[in-house]
C-alpha cells in the first residue's frame, strides 16, 4: 500500500507543477500541500518537486524550503499542526 501512496503523491506533485506551466489559467494562484505534523515531510515534497525542474530543465529556485514559485504561481507546504500558519484565503476541505 505504501507504493501506491508514493505513486499517487508523485502524480499529484507533477500535476501541481504542470497546471501553472501549461497556460496562464492558474497564474497568480496558490496551491497548498498539507501533510502530517512532521515539517520534514513537507520540506522533502517541495525539494523533490524542485529537483524535477533542476534535473530535467536546468531551472533553479532560490525560494524558501517550503515554497516553490513557478511563473507567478506559488506552491507552499504546511504541516497539519498548527493549521493557523496557513493563509486565511485558503479553504480547507474536510471529510
């Protein structure tokens, strides 16, 4: 089951990176990734996403460890505890 989770995570990360680069529909938008309480996991996700751009396209980022800016689009990660650190404009969907 862990392999399936890794595949889904990889797909979602690449989708999040592809959407703002395919056209201008997502420009000036922001996506947030909320993980468990461990900040290291959130940092690894953004680092992995940045590595995809660095290895394949030679695009390097000088943002913080928890932020990836593509064009004028921002992907930011937050640990689930505390969620108060998220911007007020972000809507949290719960089951």
